[in-house]
């Protein structure tokens, strides 16, 4: 055979080999690689669809079932169609194979871990996820994606609180100092001469918390954002505008139509005797009500409040939220975590001697820890509150001091006012958000 004929035969063989390799690669992708990628995620979607049809809607769930069956079939027959290559792998290919295997293991492990947390035999994550999501109006869809109404109701029925059904008895506040009854009393009543407030640092479920004891309740007022009803402001700005010596976030709120800056307060809002809002809008109509300070400087908690009812009860400043934790010295009945889950929290209370308690509790970096309603109630009770209520929490939770005082708690305060706790927003950034109302302590 002539040389050129040999070359032609060799070229044809190489072309055949190349075609074979290409065909093998295609077979390997369609019968093995693609099924390996798709089976775990389709399996996850299948399991989710058996619990709820909100994320994997009908008829998409049927398509998922069909695709899962198809990819399982392709994966099984791949063992009969695809022949294993003989020969040793190069070092580069070995490393590549190990890396891809590692990625695959992580992928499968991630999918299975997600299913285990959502539907596994241990319900701690499930209870936290459902109760935390359902305690807000804007994030309820998150747990509805993964759980049926029946499953959600089961968790809610196992985690709830029953508030004390009494009107506030202001006669319980006598403004008289008492002897130290316990260590908590000592922490509150031991203070520098002429101090307006004292901050006690605590720890709640491994998270930092700050409890401010404000000694003159006449200095506790409600301040609002410049554009209240339309847009919110950072609490630091509201505190600065009002020359406050201490401030926390205030009541519940939502966004005004066409404006996403949190400017619309829930229910009744009163600031220095002026009615700011008197509406039925509420992100939580199930509990709480008006949290107000009267002209004789007593904290009152009013159910089914209107501006008229608040005025008749002598309220000078107030915001709306809840739930109420303690009324007339009686604690709300709390089962499980109270149905509100764990999060960054803000609360207000008043002792029988008139001292106002303002509490903020941090959450962690992933917003999975913080305080439950039971934790808030316990702290307020320990420190002698006869009336106490939960204020807005989550990203809104802040305790603010002027720069000089804030530097005692954080070294990076460069603004006129800074928050001393660590707020975390929904994108897990260490920052707060605009709000319409704050609780301030004036000079």
C-alpha cells in the first residue's frame, strides 16, 4: 500500500475515533451528568409539592414528577449504554474527577440537608421558620411555599400567647422608690447622682441585649419621621432632630402606596398630644394595641384603641403594636415561643415606681436567633415591670445614643448619633432601615 493510501486510512480511523468520542461524551452528558444534576433538585421539588402547592404550583408539579421519572430512567439505563473506558487516567483528569465528585457530594448533601431541616423528624427549625415567617405580613409566603395550611396551623397552635384581658390600672404606679428586693432591683436603682438613665448590658440566647432604665417617665415621648404617613427616616436622624439623649424604634408600620421606605404607622399614633394617625391599618390585628404614655407619665396598654379612646384615657404620646407582655403585673400566657419565633426585639415597660424600661435584643448574623416573647416577658418581669409590651422588631430594632455616649459601647461611632446594638437587615447587612416612629428620651 502506498504511503498516501496508508495516511488516508489512518485519517479515516481518527475521524471514526473522534466521532466515537464525541458520541460517548454526548451519551455521558445526557444519560449521566444531566440526570445527576437534575435528580436531586427535582426530588426536592417533588417533596415540597407534596406539602404545599404554593411554590411548585399545579400543573408544574406534574411536570416535575414526569421529569424526575425520566431522569431516573436515563440514569439507570446509562449503566447499560455507556461503557467504561479502559486505561489509566492522567493526573489532571484524576484531579478533575475528584473535584467534580466533591462538588456533587456537596450538592446532594445541600439538597438532603434542606429537606431534613424542612421535613425531618426534629421540628426545631420548622417551628422557628413557620412562627417567624407568620409573625409578619410581608414574609408569610416564605413558609407557605413549603408547608400546607394544616402544617402551619399545627405549629401555630403549639406556639402562641394569650394576652391579659384587662385595661391598665394606673394606680399600680405609685412613683415611690423601694428597697432593693433582689439583684435586679439593685441594678435598676443603683445609679449615678442625677443620671437620667442607666443602661444594663444583658445576654439573651447568646445575643447581646441592652436594657435602659429611664428614671423620669415624663421625658419618654414619641417622635415621628419628617414625612410620617409617606416616608420613614433612620431612627438616628429622628433622634438627632429631636435632640434626644436616648432613643429606640417605636411601633409597627408598613409602606405607603408607591413608597417603600416604611412611613405608614400602624393604628393610632400620638406625639406630644397631637394625633398623627388614627387608622385601622395593622400588620398584626391579632394582638397588642396602643402603647401610650399619659399626661401623668404612666404607661397604658389599650386594646381596640382609637384616637378618641386614647384621648379619653389622657394619653399624650403613643404608638401601636404588640403583643402586650404584662398587664397590671399579670404575665400573658405563652406556649412554646409564643408564635412569634426568635428575632431582634424591642420592648417597653414600666415599674411600679414609675421607671420606664426600654429593652433591645440583637439577632445573629443569619437572623435565626434573638428573643422570643417569653424571653421579653421574663426580662421585663425580672426587672419589676407591671406593664410591658413588645414594640416593632427585626431590622427596626435599635437603641440610639449621642456620639459621646455611644462611644462607650462601640468605637466606630463617627456620626452625631449612633445605634449601640447590631441591627441586621433582610440582606444580612449590618444596618437598620427607615421607620416612622421612635421612642425618645428628652433632656
